[in-house]
């Protein structure tokens, strides 16, 4: 087993948690997403210099040659037959031969709201920040666009329907909990749907922090973290002024928890290591939750963490 850590300076790898020594194994630049999938061998790193794959627990990597260099998201179909990659600018590609060749999913460009998609701080262009597939609905693909909303395909990406009504358009991550249930982490709120995005409920109404980056579910508990404002404000004595929240009722109610580094550091990434929930922060901390529900430090690296996975 190895833990892969996507950062602003490539991918780091550690074989132990707590972390004794994390080694940089991929010099791929900014890495928004590292992921593994049950039906596909290896690990994937979506980076600003391409989509990479490792089949030896992150020790070596191969660039899969997605047509656009800046890759923000990746997902595999639950049968392993299709690999999807989302890019900046916001285009979507599919491979049916393990990443050897790629075709653009042209239907994604036909969405009515596409002309409105943009992110001023990213060259005024949008990107596909999140991709999801649930094993019970292998033909359905869920895409989250920053900034552009959430969109769903029922035919493996060939055609698309907008599911952005009722959810904020600045989508950072879509956690797929079930075939129809998703939690969307957005720049202005945390939202849940139980009908595949046809309607959305806001989960953060009782909180005074609105900037969410990613949610995580494990052992019947939902985890999320938020800063009071976007990253440009994460400086000064208060840092991100962040919170960590946990829920045992699918987000109906949320309780805050203290954690190492908070509130100055904000949690941006999650995974589970040997059934223990582990999170990563913008200042390079790794923290873990013990059986009593206490969060403690389990290591640090020298650069901010963006994504975590176990392979």
C-alpha cells in the first residue's frame, strides 16, 4: 500500500501513515487530482502538464497524452472499459483503450450554458474540475465545471443534460454517494441532490463559512471543510479562517471539530488509510481521525496538498 499526495508541486508518495518520509515521485507541476478506480489497474494523476498513470503504486509514471495539456479531473467507468479526462479549457475526452488514444466527447460542447462558463482567475476560461461515475449506473457520467455548474450524461458522455438549477456554478468537487445522490462542494456552499441533480438542497445553511473544496464519506459519516472566503484571502494572522464539519445524518445536521492547523489551515483533500480517515491541508499537513473522533497530526510535506488517494 502507498498513499499518493497530489500537490502544487507534483505527486508525493509515502508507504506509511504516520508519515516518516514522503518522496516526490512525479514532477508534473500543479496536481488537482490523484485517483484510483476499482475496475482499472494503477493510479492516475490529473496535472497541469497532463494525465499520468502509474501501475507500480506511484513509483513511476507515464503521460497518457490527453489532447489538452491541463487536466483537472479523471474517472473510469465502473466496468473499466472507458476512461474520461476533463481539461482546462473545459473539454471532455474519453479513451476506450486504457489511455492509448483519446476522442473528444463533442456533446459536452453543445450544452446551452457553455458560453457562460468562465473563471476570471483562470484566464477567463472554465475547466472540468470533477468527474464521477457510480457502479450502479455505469452509463451515467457526472461532470462539475468551475465555473459552469453540474451536468449529467446518461449515455457514457455522448449527450448531456444541465443539472445546474439550484446549485452554485462554482463547482469544485462532486462526491458521488449513490446512483442518484451527490454532494457538491462549491465556492459558495455545500449542496446535496437525491435525484441526480434535478433538485438540490443546501447543507451549509447553519454555517457561516461558504467556500467548500471537497467532501468525503466513510463509515456512515460525511466530512467537509470550508474557509470563510476564497484562497486569495488565506493570508495574515487568521489564515483561511477554516472549519471542519462532520455529519452522521447525510448532512442534515453538522458538527464542527477541532483539528491541527485550524482555523488558519484549510482541509482540501481526503482519503481513508486502513479505515482511518486522513485529510490534507493547504499548508502541507496530514491529519488523521482516531477511533475516539480526535484529529491529530500524522505528517507534513513541504508544499500545499490538493488531493489524496491510496493505491
